[in-house]
C-alpha cells in the first residue's frame, strides 16, 4: 500500500498533536511533586547560581536550560512548564512515526500509531516538569538519525566502507547529526548512556557483516565527536558520578519490578495494584500476541522475499532497541545493589528512554497480524472469524492501552516509588499566607514540594536543626533564610505545618496544637500562640 509522503506526514503530525493534547489534559491541574518542585526552585535562582546548583545535582543541565528559555517566553506557571514537556511528548510520537516509516513502511507505521498515541507511560511522564519527556524524544531522534546515516551509507556511490575509509558528504551529515543528538542526550540524563551503548552494540554487530574493523572504525567516529561536544560538561559529570547525591531508592530491579514494567507499560498500574480481572485480560493479550506472532513467523518462513525480510528486520531492530537497555539496567542493578542494600537502583521513570521502542514493537507486531495474516481453513474464512483472526490482538491491546491512559485521569500523577498521588495543590488551598500566620514545611522535602504554591509567601519556612546538604536535591536550601531551627523562633500568632512524608511533632513552649487536617496524601497541623498571662 503506497501512501503519499505528504498524507503520511499530515496523519503522523495529527497523531503527535493528539498525544501532546491528551498528555496535557491528563496533567492539567495536577499537584506539583518534589522532583518538579526542584525544577522550579532551581529555575527561580539567578543563572550563575542555577548552574552551580546543577553541578552538584544528579542530572545534567540541558532540560533546565530549555525550561528557563521556555518560561522566559511563556511564563513560569506550572501549566506553561507542563506544556513544554507535552511538546516533547508529541515530538516523540512524530519522530517514532518517521522511524517506523523508514523501518516498516507507511501502512505498518500508521497501523502502529494508535499504540503510541495511547501509550500510558509516554502520556504519564509526558507532562511532568522534568526531563522525562525530553529523554524519549532524544532517544528516538538519535535512533532515527542513526538509521538515516546507515541508509545514506548503503545508497551512496561508495557503499563499500573498506575503500579508503572515505565517508561521503551525505553520510557525514547524518553521522554529525547523530553525534550531536548523542551529546544532547548525555547533557539531559545519564541513563541515556544505555541507549547509546545499545546503538554501539548494534553497530558492532552490523560491522561484522559489512566491513569488519574498518567499518567499526567509521561507526566509532560519531561517538568521538559526541565526546568532544560533551567536554564542557565532562568535569561536572565526573564530579556528580564520584560524589553521588542520588537519594536512596527502595525498589530493587527484581522479577517483581520487571513484571511491573510490563504492567505499567500497558495499564499504568504496577504489579501490586493490578486487579485480578485486569491481570487475566493482560495475560490473555500477551498470549494472543505471542500466538499470532508465531503463526506470522511460520508464514514468513514459507514466503522468503524482500518484504518479509524487511518486516522481520524492523521487528528485530525495535526489539533490540527496546529490551537491550532494560537488560543492561538489570545487570547494573545486580552489580550495584549488593553494595547499597537494603536500597536498590531502580525507579519506574528510569525506563522512559526505552519505552517508545516497547510500544512500537508491540504495535508493529499486532499490526503485522492485521496486514499479513496467514490463510486459514474454509470455515475460518467466514467474515466474523476472519475479522477476529485479523484484529483481535490489535484491538485488545489498543483497548488496554487506552484504558491505562484513561486510568491516569483518575489516579493522577501517581508516584510509583512512593506509592502515592501528591495533593500539594489541594493542601495549599486550605491555608493562607498573611502577617499573622507562618507556613512551615516539616522538612526540606516538603518545603521544595510545596514551594511552587508558596513561592510568593515571605512567611514560608522549613524546619531543620542542622545544616542542609550542599549536594543533591536539597542544595538550593543550603544557607537559605527560610530555614527555621525551632518553632519558638517565630513571632506570628498562628503556625501551619505542612507535610506529606511524615514528621515528628516539633518541640515548642510557645505554641499549642489546635487541629490536624488531612488533604489527600498531605497533612496540615495548625498551631496558635499561647497567650501570656499577667502574674
């Protein structure tokens, strides 16, 4: 089926816009949580201090620089900042559609598009005020430029990589683009190294077939260029790795979490929250896809031609890019976790660089069962049986993905590692900042999480007896005038302590507790000053 490039581009752009709008709708009005609060509090610093803070953080600076430029144009509201993330969510879908068109053709790409538009994890992390929508975009963009570079090499006048090692101009253009994207990825999140390592392994496997060491040397050239582009940040990256300020993670990369990755990918629910009925449907979907894929594979073996070889190559490439980084993450966790016990080295959002390939692989597998169905018996050729055989896996999987995405409209921006949905926005509506009342966060975590809602309040403080850490997520509060060592240091008539992660009631001789208010996952404790009596 030949589809005009312009028509394909219009449909793909429409799908990308739809994904961005759905993600924006899911994130509209959601409470800001700690990681997003950190993005905002860093953004509010002068530029030099912002860069100094990012050097002692755990992530590179590109996302924050882009967000700073974005807010300079569209304003610093949470809605505006989420819109930038949603833009990258849409660009991820659009770029993946372009990649699928190169790998599998227009028809298969369009059949796969609903799997990307309804992808729960892409939509969930597509609106966060973090780099988790920029990362998958750069990941897919890097893969696209890599594929284009390989295609340009194959179709160039000098396709033999052993002839003097000459790289045609067209090759250099795409390889330079790939090197630039690799550098940008490393300027965004260090987890992107798993994606680029997967690419390198793929290129090494290809080099064995097309030119041996000479081809491998050519393939290494863009990585050398990427390192050169990365040199300005390299000292800071080394410092961040050697002085790890990453907070302790409870999750370990075990069989339960691997199952949860699949569960969250499809339904948005991790294994511990997956109802039995959904589990049955999920297993049925998986069995149906595997069964249809096996029959499709058998049919392709009987029909060895360019079309079937291209289809198998497309599926194999997507599977390699989807699952190899996850295996690498598992191996890193296996090596690291014995030294960090009882803490792990995994959280669900770490998989965001690889999730687009997972959805594309599942979608393309289901789409091929529709496009190229092996012939059945005479009875099976009845209209209803033919329809079920062609569309069952495709329809069931899309329905589960859509249901998972719709579920986020009810569960909100659920934080998997904390097993809760933040409600800081609703809690902030219950208290007022005025001359007679001080709002006190129970600790640094709560201060940063609620910072967006009280950023204009001069009487917003946080309790901390000792010094605040100079590295990591709390570094913006080091030396802050907002730090409060003791509740009795205040002179206002009323005090409201806000917290979400639990705290011990502070010692005070000048204030008495009058009530406690629970709003979702947040708790507010109200105090009033004890009136002095005449002797």
